[in-house]
C-alpha cells in the first residue's frame, strides 16, 4: 500500500491535515494522487542535492504528466482534469533551470505526509496501550453500557405502563360516572359496584407496581451514578492528570459524555413520570392511595441524583497552558493562556444559554504569603456546540491573562508555608448556572493546580513542581502539597521519567536505561521497588561532585533530545543511559569500530558523546570516548553529520573515521545515512573554495592550523607537554588559525563549544591514549572516506582572491570533513599535510 493510500484511510482529523497540507499551489493534490506510485518510488531527497538526478526526474515527471493527460483525453468525462494537468505542466516548467528546487518541494511534502502518518500511528498506539492493561477497565465499561441499556429499556417499559395506567384510570372514571347517572335496579347497581371495586383494586395495584418500578429504577441509577462519578470520572481525571506530564493515556470524553447524557435523560424521564402521577392523583384519588405517600421520597431521590450528576458533568476538558510554554499548568504573568471547559450533558436546548465565568484562587487567597492575581481577558463565555468537534457543550477560553495583584507594599512577602514561588499552587475556577426542566443547579469546576511564574528562567523549576505534584497527588484541591511533599517510589519516578522521554522523543526509557538511573541514585540493589527519592533530592540538592540538581541534569538531556536528537532517540540509535563499566564491557566484546551513543553525566545543560572500541596489533581492545557535544555544537552541526565526518589521525597521518558499526552490529551508514545532510563531491558548491584540512586542538597542545602555502610556512609556538587531567575541561578553547591570504581569514577565533570534537573522557576516569606507531586494525569499511586527491593540485584556485568567500559558518561547516588529530606521545600535533622534521621539540621557523 502506498503512503498516499494510507493517508486516505486515516480518521477524519488526520485526513483533514492531509487536505490542509495540499491547500496551496506548490504541489497539486491531483498530481500527487494520479502519480502516487511513481512519486513514492523516486529518491527526491537525493535529487534535492544532485542536480543531474533532479534534471532526470524533472523530465520524467513532465512525461508522466503528458501520459496522464492522454488518458484523460480518452475519457470524455475528464474535461476538467485535462485542463488542470495542462496547467500543472506549464507551472512545473518554471523549474526548468532549477529542477532541484522542485525536488526539494516534493521531498518536503512527502516528509510532511510521513509525519501525519506517524502522528496517526502514535495515536493508535496510545489507544493500544490503553487497551492492553485495560481488560478490567473495558470490563467496567461494558458493565456501565449494560446497566445503561437496561435502564433505558425499563424507561421505555414504564412509558408504556404510565399510558396504560392513565387509560385504566380514565376507564374507571367513565364507568364510575356512568354508574352514578344510571337508573337501574338495586341488583344491577350491586353488580356495577362489584365491577368498579375490581377496577379500583386493579388500578391501585398498578399504581403501587409503578411506584415500585420507579424505586427499582432509582436503585439501578444509584449503581450507575456511583460507577460514573466515583469510578469512571475519577479514573478519567487521573488519566488527564498523568497525561499533563506526558503519560500516553486516553483523555477522550466521548464515552463519559454519552453515559452522562443517557443517564441524565433517564432521570428527567423519571421526573416526568412523577409529575404524571401528580396529574393522575389530581383527577382521582381514594382512601389508601399510595401515590401521595410514596411519591415525595422518590422525587427527592430523583432530584438528588440529577443534581449530583449535573454538577459532576461540568469538567475542565483542556487544562490551562500557554502557546509557547514549557508544558501544561505552567503559566506566566502577562502572557496569554487558554483553557477549555465542557458540560458532559449534551442538550441542544441549552446551546449558547449557559454563561461560564472565570476566576482564580478562591481558596489560596486566604493563605498568608501566597501571591494574588487578577484574571484579564474574556472572562465570560457561553457553553456552545460550535467549538467542539463532536458537538459537545464547551466554552473555550483562548485569551486569558494573569496579572499580579499588588497587596500592601507589593512583592511576595513571607509565605506561611516557607514555599518558593514555583511551589505555590493556584487553581483557575469556573462557574455557571444550570436551569432546565424546572431544575436549577449552580455549577463550579476548577483546573488542576497551576504554577505561576513571572519570568522564563523559572520555567524549569515550575515544570519540576508540576511533574512532582501530578505524579504523586490525586487530590487537586491539595494546594499545600509542597509543605510536606511525600517521596516518590522508584516505580513512580521511573515511569514519570519515561513519560518525559516519550513526549520529547516518541520513545520512553527501557528497562536497562531505568536500571542505570536507579543504580546512579540508589546504588546496586536487589530490587528498587521500595527505593524512594525525595522532592529535595530531585530538585534542590546538587548531585555528587556537580553544581546542579538531578532534575536540571535530566531536563538538559530532555531538551537536547527534543531539539536535536528526536529522530535518533525514537529509532533507538541512542543508548543514552549506561554506566562506564557496562559501556566498556559491551564494546570490548564487539568488532573493531563498534560504537554507541550515550548522554554525558557531567554537563548541566545536556550533552551526548560516543565511545568506540579499537584493537591494537596484539589484539587487545581499548575503548575511546569523544568530548560530549552540547546544544551549542548540535545547533551548528547535526549529530549524524558529526558521526559521518568524524576523523582521527593514525600512523603516517592518515585520517580515518573509526566509527563503523552502531552497537551491536548495524553499519553506521545504514543506521544514520537517512539523516545525513552534507553535500559531497560535485554537489557541494563550496568544495571548489575549500581545498584545505582543518586541525582542531586545545590550548595546551600548541598551534593548530589550515594548510596554506609552502611546507616551510608553518606557525611556531612554545609547546608544553599535554596535560591529560585537563582533557575534559570545558574552558579549553579550540582555535582555528589561518594566514591572511586564506579566503577563510577572520579576525576572530571559533569557540571550542562550536567546533569541539576533542577526544575527551566526559569528566570520567578514562583517558584517551595515543595510538600505537603502526595502524590499528581498522575495518575496510571505515577507510572509504578520504580527502580528495585533487585538494593540493587545486591549492592556488582555493586561495584565489577572486573566489566568492561570503558564506556563512553553517555553510562552511556543511562543506568540510571535520577530523580530529590524535595526540602524539610527546605532545606535538601534526597537521596531516605537514612533514615530520624529526625532533618535534626543535622549533620550526618559516
């Protein structure tokens, strides 16, 4: 099945996204539809980088348009399609000179389609996740459905019974009036009275049975009421609470809305039945009539059930959030936020009738030291069916803002509970009035507790508070939660962490990754189920030998995954959390060049590094680790490109990429090739200028440079022996030195965080040793990428002042192969183009 055919089979929400995607004229949907098989069979990503491939596909595309046009000509009913395809071909011919632009456009559309399919698949997986552990949940839902079905069936029977009761009473009344007016013998009157007595006895029996049926229905309704409000609604609220912190839980209100609507309708029917009994009593009553005695308690039960059901049906469907916020339930003063409420009783008669108003902190306003806020914006909105996909009764507040309410001298003051700003919890409240069929009920609901911040620097700590509260506290009214915050068990904490990675990178943590984190926190244990972590240890105390907390470290990694590593994390390429010992144990059992990716444990804002195994001539393995890459690095160069272009210097200054196989045994290009973005060979317009080789070293290691001019034209500088203890120092700068003749000449240096690939131990005990004098055993697949042989032949052209040098650093980086020099034992670093003059300690002069 083609990707296009799969798109057409999606649910309405996702198929509408596909329609919206093709709403413009850049790539017509009709062309996509009729040429689907051919379009998906081509490598448009390659064509976007390869001009010759793009030109070839461009010509084939025009031919296919002609062929499709010819088919339409043969079909008499395809006049409009003939006209459209003629116009499409004319439009595409605008790309005659730049066919790679059209290839880029088509590739972009295919990528977007894949994204829609992935989102739909993820939604399906969420439903599957709900179904797997939900055998008991589904059973409870089936019980609710069954009871509702029985209740509705009884209501239909009672509708028939109340009509029969009314007809029976009318018949008795008619015969009784006839008996009064009829002049007949005493014997005949006696027989008439006997008949009337039987009728009144039957009528009395029917009234008693009908009242008993109502009582039985109310017993059934009580069970349903308890199941809906005390079980299903509570579970939905808990699922919503967990989904706010990343849990893949189903928070749809479709079932609850249907159930609440059905049971409330049944209760209103019972209310009508009781009103009908009042009418019957008004027409005729008798001694020991059961209705006047038994009806009032039944009416109280009906009204109580109705009131409770309607009050419970008013919920917050979408919790407060800012458009560009960190997550749900973190609000910032003077920044707009949105929130949506819903009435689960769907009744068209109340559409645009019930007005909902917004307020904040009815409870926390009594707590000394808690900040106070005013809500600004559209504070009143009617429940309506227009703002809901399925016609539900919703009020969507999209433009609300919180503003500090200055009290006394202003400022936060002293909090009675000694809480920080990000530990204060506030709630957004909503009120409305329900008036329908003689029942008047005031309704109120509140959001989950929100954390209100005043600047973006507080977002990280605020999100930690949201995570901790919603992980541990099922009571949304507990705004003093952080006064005595409970500790989290490891299963709770590990599950919450897994949700964070699932949200950021579409894949949670596996058992091995969770175990590594558990060992980091608690040491090696037989079982971690009883281990606990406190709020202070999570967000207040620094990790050992660091200046940051556990949450700051984890959050830095999460941001790194979300911004730069999402695809690699979701496809399982990143091992992520693994101990040093286990890393070496795994790699030393693998073939030469096997590497893995893991997160740094020493970088506050998140870092990722890779380690690989290499074998000496005697067959002994050693594991090397590169200095971690941070967001500063990955912002400039994507990690797959770093892995593709990574080089070390082996014997005779041969640049070699030591990375061959992603653990356990996946060829590197197979694992990361689809993510490479660099252009190579003739496709790269910058190579004609960059016939040079970069050398990156730290300050301690002497000069570094780009080869330019004669071999004797070398920079000189006093050199100290290298200091391995400082190999991982983040303060080391990497200098890029060039002569003034170079087209890359700049008065500034490039910072280490921008171009750092210096081999490092990530702050751990491992030291990267120098390579042996002879080449290690490197897999042939690792030696396929070398520098162009024509680099030195075209040196003069590269240094020509006539060449265009106005390109950005990003373009510069995308056009070159980054490589790293291995430190020699004596501390002197050689450029791959330099000659070895023997004793490296003798200064070289130009």
